[in-house]
C-alpha cells in the first residue's frame, strides 16, 4: 500500500478536526472558512458558531493581530510567529498565507499551539528573579537599599549626567558617632537595634523628599542620594538628619546613650560632574566631621571642606 492509498482512507476534515492543535482557515478579511473544535474553544464557541463569520465579531484583539501580520506579510513577504493572549490562555500562533495566481492572498491557515503553562512558568520565573534581585539589593538588617544598589544607582547617575538626562544631584554620607563603643558596652544585638531605629527615623524624615533614596552602605554608615538638589538644601537636610537621630537619645535615656551622627555633603551642582567623584568628596567631608567635632555637617565645595553653619553656600 502506497502513501496515496493511505491518504485516501482518511477524511482530511476529520483529521483536521481531531488534531491536538487549534487550526482554522481564514479569508484575507478574517472570515472563518474552517475551524476545528480546539480553535473554536479558544473563543468559547463551537466551530459551527464561527463558520462564515469574521473573527472580529469574537475578538477584536485577535482580528487586529491577524490583520497586522497579513499587512507585514504583504510588505516583507514573510510572517513571524506571535503570541496571542486570550484571557486566561496564551497561544503561539503561526500563519501560512496561500496565494492565488495573481500572488494575492487567497486564504490563510492559522495554527495555534497553547503555551499557557509555559507563560505561567515564565511569569513565575520572572517574579522569582525579581524577588531575588530585590533581596540582593536590600540590607537584611534595616530593609534599606544596600551598597550593591547604591553603586548601581551611582552608575546610573553617571550615565544620566553624561547624557544630560539629569541636571545634577547631591549626596549625604552619614555615620553613627562612637558606634564601636555602643557595641562594646551593650553588645551587638543592641547595636543592631540602634541601627534599625536610626534607619527608621531617617527613612521617615526623607519620605517627604522627592527622589531621595537612603542606603546602608556598610556597618554604621549610610548614604542619601538626592537628584536635582542644590548643595545648600542638601546640607540643611543633613542637619535635619543629625537632629532626627539626636532626638532618638530620649528612647535610650535609661542606658545613658546619646545618639548622634556626623554628615558629609557634596554636590555635582557645585564643581564636580562625576558621580563617583561626588562620593569621594562627600566621604572626605564626612571624615572631617568625624575628626573635628561630630554631630555636625561638613560639605565639600570648590576643592575645600567647610563646616555647615546655615550660612549661604556660594
């Protein structure tokens, strides 16, 4: 028995209707000339209900995708597979246009493979990866952004500055004063609680500042990035940070603990135009604050470091 004899034994329509794939034959205008049960079920219909009707009657979204792909075929001479979201189900769709003697589209074979399980797995993987990324960028103790996120954002600022997408930014470096003594005197668990409490106070203070991001970048050291903020305002905000932490001393009166932070401030809007240079400048200002008197703000401007005393910065 040859292949032709085998084919003669089967009804082609019966074969198409029982294929484990959604299939239909459409006119170039989207009229359904044939649909197997699986294709009709994509629209919650029977094949008989779809016959000789335009798919736009059942789904404008599917119709627009179909017509868009046909337009691309007429322009480029080829069609690409595309995904179709039909509510709770996703399909990978392939179109096979058939041409008449004038090279015009006569009809189009539509084959749809359900990929819902793959899309769900893909979405789950994306969500899992997003969660892992968030965890990798969060400080486990305070819940703030960590040093990894800080460095990435600095790189972004660097790029935006070079592309003139950002006018500039300011930065505050903060360090809890005499923190080693707190750990030595009360233990690391108590020290962790102090950092958590301090982080919450700073986060609350900065929550009203547009674009402000607070980071714990290591140990008792924190940083604040402030897009489009002038140095004067940055220093004023640093002083508010000092006051917010000092106010927490009331919570630790029983321990006789006076909490303070020192701050260093710098800005790309006052002489420096490289993001990581701003970090170095703010760090130098912080070092000066720690060295001189603590519980204060020093700022870097025009290659000099000054104590901020609420006077106007040049």
